């Protein structure tokens, strides 16, 4: 069996047993069982608890061995010292997948590392694939399965999230929901005793619901395996690699038992396999959203439209500093722009449509710039300068995105202002149009689309397998 088939019982289970299921809302086993039921999982669910006959209307069993039917996935939420016994029972039951929520393993010291090695040995001898230990679990908004112990389901989307930190994983879910960024799968890997980032990259690469893979990583145990998976992945990968400094690395070792390693080595490795690196949560989702919903580009020439000259200048500076170009527009484009610009504005790139720009001026100038052969991508900016009409700006951006898809040129929105304009640009977020509140973030989004274009060019140049 390949990785995808190995992991299917875990992430697409037809039946789930929760070991440590509880009637007490204060227990993790209660939260896991409740989340599975609340979100409408349609498979069979077996609470495992030898001390009570029923939980949440479901008959309990004393162990997985007492369940007569086959079990695809077992979720374990009992103290660490009892996990080896549960794993032995899973092996006898011929369970294919286990998620160990329990902490108290490699992240705690030598005794914990021995315990982790013990459950891994049982898993391998029993043909079990293991997520964790010390994991949040996972959330699947596409198939309505919440196999985690904290509340909060992501909105449905096309960005998969892998996180080595459980708490940060939940924070990122709420961040994404607030920004109207939909997710396809959310997987907390914990200590990665068995299933690691490389396995999940392979699995998500074959997942039709996922377009982009976003990752939070503290450490990688098998560098070659990881790089091989990333190299053959057909989808873009964006990653935060935490533990870049001595202080961060020390914290990672006590958090998930990870050895962070040299940041320079990770930086070089990511570049080799074209993983786009982010340095905080904002940037991770900025890049992932652009990659998921805008086309990659094969040129680095950026057109800029702004209703404020200063904002256009800052965007131009950021584009140039990131290795992009802000080219002169063609004579034909300049002539086409002039009738739509006020007399105080010059037909050049960046285009200043001035502070009183309304829907038609944004739409007309945007369409003309996109048709310029010297422009590969367009950044459209609205400064909330009192007389500006942000809602008309938003309407123009949405219309251009819908009308100009055939050009395969990304349109990135940018805004400067307060709560009033933030409320308006939510309309862009809901439609998955990348919109950013700073010149730097908008320019970085274009740069990531250019880097993705270069990655795709390399894939196209690779010789076909078995050729010759």
C-alpha cells in the first residue's frame, strides 16, 4: 500500500472508536466525542469506556476488542502510561489508523521518549499508522468530521493546514475564519512519531479538495524524506519554520520534542524544493490565499493603480525591493488611459486615479492596464481618504476579476484605512480575492505568484517518467 491508501482509514474513516470517551465535560474524551457527533459524521462511532454503559446516547464498550465490527480509526485520549495497552489492543483488532491525543511522550524527557518508542514499535509491528502523540487531532470541514478535542470548525475552502502546534493550529483556524479564508483539511501532527509532514504532503497532493498546502513546522526528523515529498508535490507549499533562533529552538524542544536544526539549512532546503517560506501567520495565509485563488505568473512586471499617489509609490518601492518590476506602460496603453484620468493625473505606472475615483474610473483603468502586454499582474489600491468611495472600488475589483480570468493575470487588492473600509473589503475576502492592508503584503503576494510560476516551469521541464 502507498501513503495515500495507508492514511485513508485515518482521514476518511467509515468507523471511529474514541478510547477515553467520557460523560464529564471536563475531560478531553468528552470533547472529542461531542465534536464528532455535533458536526454530523455519518460513520459508526464507538465510545470506549469500561466504567459507564452509555455516553451521549451511544452504548459504550470496555475496549476496542469488544467492538464486533471493524474499526478504521481509533482516537486515544487516556493518560500516557495506558496508551501502550490500548495500542496492543488496536493491533489485535487489526485497526489501521490511530490518533494519539495524549501528551506525556517525547516532549517530556527520556521516560517520555521511551514510551513514545514503545507505542511506535507496537504500531509498526501491528501495521498501524499513527498520528501523534501529543496532538490536537484533525478537523475536516469538507467531509464534516471534527476529530479534535477543541471547539471550532474551519470554513470550507481549498487550503490544507498542517501544524506541529495544537494551540497555534486552533488560533490559525479562528484567524482564517475571521479573514474568510476557507480550509480543506486541518491536521495537527504533534510529535510525529510515525506520520510526519512528508506523509501528509503526499496525501494532500492527491486530495482533490486541496489546492495549496500550508504548514507550521518546528522540526523535521527525516530531511531526505521531507525534501523528496516536497519535490514531487504538484501543489504549492507555504511553510512557517519556527525555532529560527536559539531561544525559539530551545522552546521547540520542550514543546513537541523537536530538534529545530540550523535555520540556514532549512532556508536552503526550502529553496531547493520551492517551498515558499512565511514568517508569521499573517504571511502564511497571505501567500496561501494568493496561491489558491489567483493564477501563477511567468513574468515579474507589475501594474499599479491607486487613488493616492503615496500609496502607489510605496507599492512600487516594495515591488522593486522584492525583485519585481514596475515597467513603463506602452504608448497604446497610455493613450487609452488618458480619457479616464483627471487632468492632474499622468498616464504612467503607477497610475494615480486620484482621491475622487469612483467605480467607472477604477474599472476602466484596471481593464486597460490588464490588457497591456508589459503587465503580468495588477495591484489595485484604495486609500480611504474621506472623499474616496471604497464600496465602488470593491465593486470594480470584483467585476475585473470576473471579466478578466481569461488573461490569467492576478489582480491583488490593497487598502489603507480604518474600520469603515475594512468592513467593505470583506466583500473581496468572501469572494476569495486576495486583499491586503499594506503595500508590503500586497507586493509579497505578487512575488509568491511569480515564484510559483517559476516552480511550474521547472515541473514542465522535467522529463516524463519511463520516457525513452
